[in-house]
C-alpha cells in the first residue's frame, strides 16, 4: 500500500466517523398534528416539537475511530440550521461565476491556489480567508467590468438606478431576493461609498464585485 493510498483511507475513515445521523420527525418541520410531541432524547429545556432547538432530534450511534476516540464527543449541541452555510469549493465557484456573469473571468482558471483547491481524489472543507475573499473580489471586478458594456453603465449610479441594479444583481447572484437592509447597503455603496470613482463603468463593476464577494454568493 502506498503512502498516498494509506492517507486517503485514513481521511475517508475520519470523515465517515465524524458524521452523526439525525432523524427529525417531518411533522415537527411542517406543523403537522404531532408537532406537540417531542422525540426521544430531546432536551427538556427545548420547546416541544421545535426542530431548531438542541436535542430535538434523535442522534445516531457514535462511530469511534482509531483508539476508540469518538471524534464528535466534544461537540456542543447548538440550534439546528445555525451552521448550515458552507464555503463553496473552487470547483463550484467556477461554475457559479459563469452562471452569474454569463462567462468565466479570464484569470479564474489560474486562481485555484488562492482558494485551496484540492488535488484529484482529495477533499478538505473549504474555508474563507483574506486571500480567497480578495481574489474573489478581483475576479468579480474583472468579470463584471468585461460584461458591463451597456449604455446604462456609462452613467454614474443614482439612488433609483442603483436600487434597480442592486436588486437585479443580488437576486441573480444570490438566487434569492435581497432583504431591505441588503438592498439599502448596496445602494449606499454605489451612490456614496464609491463616489470618488470617476469612471462610471468601474464604479458599477465595484458594486457588482462586492455582491459576488459576499457570503450570499460565496457560500451555500
């Protein structure tokens, strides 16, 4: 057995051992008739039938790893769904950029190292950092600038045009409508935050890049 094969087997085992099964009564999620009944193993302090509270689901059996060590034994229970946002891997970000902009930014193919791209047949949980966020912004800016060649982007943003464009880009890039606060923040950036940028097209590209570098686009 080669060293790489051994390491691959150990990694696969560790990942499998860290996964705990969770079976939630569908009635608790949909408001069915059994909503008032809590499943076995529920936290007494939790609201009966509330799937967002710790201990409201039946956990699977632990799967100890080498030396009998349970990798999940020290994990503290938290509200279900609170940690569901995960950073998109580079492979997904490439296709997402193409979906959002209609084409892949020119420097995208050579940017894998900035996102910690894994070699073939390996996987590590992606994490966000200063380098990856800065690179995402740079790629977003160049991609946005290349596609923003219409006459409307030759004019500096106004409160109305910024509101319209922000809503359109946020909905498309995030695949959901923005909240009022998110819309207002985008308009404030376009109208006031980037007022020192004299080139209107570059100004719009910065707005576009800021949406692409946000958690709404880089996570799922």
